[in-house]
């Protein structure tokens, strides 16, 4: 019977052919390494990826993971840090970690739809308790590329039985453009090792090298891990996994097709167990759901056709040279994750031509092209120009998937690219075999990203001394509701965790949407960073009154427009203390409502 791995590893017997061409010391090293056993080689591969992750993403901050950011110090960083600290706080006090009234007080907010990563936060709770939330987030940011690469390595080594080609395949997935771009701050989008692990388990089951019960249990744990990390990635993982599985059922020979069919009920059982494991999260999805329409418009969150071969401004090689072209693309440069470089396009074409007689080549090439097409969204853009409608338009009108953005689909394209590249390199033979290794290695280098051009990259999270030295206790009582106005969105959540959640926040950053909550009292963000619109005085009055706000705290320097606004709303002057300006709400509440202002106010530098 032909197994899944043997169906692919019989290409041209790459291991035997290539080994015969090795001579001298190189052959001796290879023989020694082969004798170490699969576990030792797997551990060595992980160490390679871990060291690479530290060198590429974390070396300047590795000694201060409790204060500096492995990526950029962005609002998402503050949200993840708060989430890990909240998990520790909830477990310590025996309260529900999936609901909190510490933000959007007094009504609070259900966290099932918020990217709080409850699974990783739960696993890392002991580390968070000892070293803090930012430390845990930073450790996971370092581990994420290494784990993703290692999990992809497991898939590639299973299919090729060749160590170094599998290592290259792991690099191509774990250090892909998708991962590199999201290493700026999006932990929920880079903790993706669950995806190749699921692929690995399916391969093992199809080739009958793992028992049914073990397969069901392990796959259920993998699925639950992904669901508790990112519901969006879980949904797209299921979607694209289904596409790949359907493609295999269509093109695979009958012997493999039968094994795939026999595996479907086992996968269904794994999903059922996963549902039980994440039931607490599922039960809360009914609360504070996103709107029925797409949160981010797919037309402006999709790849340009040229995105695949033209680096955006963050590209380490060619990013600035091609800036005049890439800035025409419809999406923001930090969301452009589809760059594969001309080198990897060559690998794809070469692979397809060389192995066109094999069913798995059609599967891998077809899946890669399908993901690439869907990543371009409902409309085809070429150099920023809208050319026409793409077949995937229907996908972005489907429930749940409509909230996923096409610019994140290349995650799955790099999975198939990693596998086919490993197979292509493993088939190398003869005196020119090294050229395939060189092309693949240069392809990995070509897609590297230079995040250092961001101003907050490897920055330090600072909290005003008003909170760190305990001064706040003179002005804010325990569990008082505070309207915070930080300089950067999300920094107020750092203030709260610095006080061990001693006060509550009337509003907070929890992603692109937020609840209106208590008596429909919602309010847009107010930042002390110049250049932002301010809400009208009456909106602030209503928010302060309905949310029972006791104090307003703004990070210095405070724009004069905010000072004027708060004096108008509260009728009192603020006090400058410990790096903030604080207004305490009078017992009588806010001042009477006034006629609306004729125009919206924009903050300026003080």
C-alpha cells in the first residue's frame, strides 16, 4: 500500500542519489548527523530556528524582556500584555477570565471576540505571575517563528526524509513574509505552529503511522490550541484545510483517496472534542459580537497582483527601491504579506514542470495558486488599478469568513510553498545539486523584512510615575472608574496593569470594534497625541455621567484643546502630577449640556 509520504518521497530517490555524490568530510558529517536519530535531528532543527528567531527579531532586547518590546510597542502589544495579566488576575481571584468589568466599566465586556489569546495566556500564567505580562508576550513572540518553522519542518521531513531540505522548508514557513510582517506586534497571527502540526498529524494518519485514538486526541488539542489563540485563523485554517483535502480527494490515486476518506470521520471527531474543550469560549460568542458586515473592507485589505514579486517598503532587499510602485497597492504596507520574490516563483514553476506527472505536484501547485488568487480579494488590482472581479468574491460574503481579511491568507500559501520547496530541493542530484539549495536559501533571505524602520520597534514601554510610585492612590480610590487619555492608544491598559488592576477603565482598546455597553454610552478614543479629532463636550458629558467616571487622567503633555474640553465638561481645573494631568469629577457631576459646537476640534501640540 502506498502511504502519503512514500507517494511523495519516491520522486527520484533523492536521498540515495544525493548521498552518492557527497565526498570526503561533507559525507562524513552527513553520515554522523543521520546516525543521531530523528528526535535529535528534530531538536537540532528547533534550536536552529530558535537561535535564528533571537538573532533576527530579539537580539537587542533579549536582556530586558520585561520592559522592552520584541516587536514594536504598539496598541496590540498593550492589549496582549493586559490580556496575559488579566488571566493571572482572574485565576488569582477566582473570577471569569472571559469577562471583565475592569475595562468598559461599569458594564464590562465579554472577551470571546477579543484577541486576548486565552489559551496561551492560561499556559503562560505561571510565567506571567513571576515576570509580568509583557515578559510572557515577548517570550512567545520569540518562540512563534521558531515553533512555526519547526512544525513545518516536521511536515517536510515526513515527506522528503531529508534533513536540510526540510530545514529550508521550515524557514520558508516560519520566517515567511506573512510571519515577518506580523512580528511587529500581532502575536495572535504569528502563533501559527498549530497549522503545520495539523497537516503533520493528517499525513501520519493517512500513512497509518499513528493510531486512530491518538490521532483524534492530538488533532483535537491542536485545533483547541488554535481556536484559543485566534478564532479568525481557526476559521481560515478550517476553510483552506478543507480546500486542500478536497483537492487531494480529486487528484490522488485511489489507494490514497480511500485513506483520506477513512480519515474524515476521525477529523470530525477531533473537531467535536475541540468544541468541548473550547466550550466556555463558544458559549460567550453570543455576547458583544462583531457587526454583520465585514469589519475591514476586503477591497482595501487585499493583495495587488504585483505584491507577489514586488517588495513593499518593509522589504529588506528592494523595499525602498520599489517604493514608488508598492505604495500604489490597495492595502497598507504593513499588511502586505504576499511577497514571495522572483526566486520562489522560479522554484514554483520549476517544481511544477519537473513533477507534473505526480498528483501531489498538481495538488501543491494548485493550492498555492488558489490561495494566491483568494488573497487578492474580490477585485483584481494591478499596480493599484482595479481591473475586474475575481472568482473569490463570494467568499467574502460568507458568515464568519467575511471578518477575515484576504491579506492574511498568504499564511497558507507559504505552507504549500514550504512543502514543495523542500521536495524540490530534496530531488537535487549531481554536481549542480548545490544550486537548488542556494536558490531556496536566497529565496528565504529575499523575503526578509526590515521592521527597524518603525519608530517604536524594540522600544520601551513607559508608564507615568503617577501610577508606578503609588501617587494615583491619593486621587483614585479602589475600583473607581477612570476615563484615560494616553498619548498612544492602548497605553492606558499598561497603566492599569501597573497598579495591579486597582482601578477600572471607562473605555479601552480591544481591537477594531468596541461595545457601546452601559446605557449606550460609547465614546471614541481620545489621545494626547496631536492631530486627532475630539468628541463634542456633550458626548463626553454623557459618557462621564453614564459610566460613573470619577476621574479623568491625560498623559502629559496635554494639548490645549483637551484642557479646554475637560474644564468645560467638569468645571474644574486639572492638576499636573507625576507625568499626567488629572481632573477629579465633582460630586455634582458634569456641567449642564450646551448647544453643539459648529465644527469638530482637532488637537494640536501644547
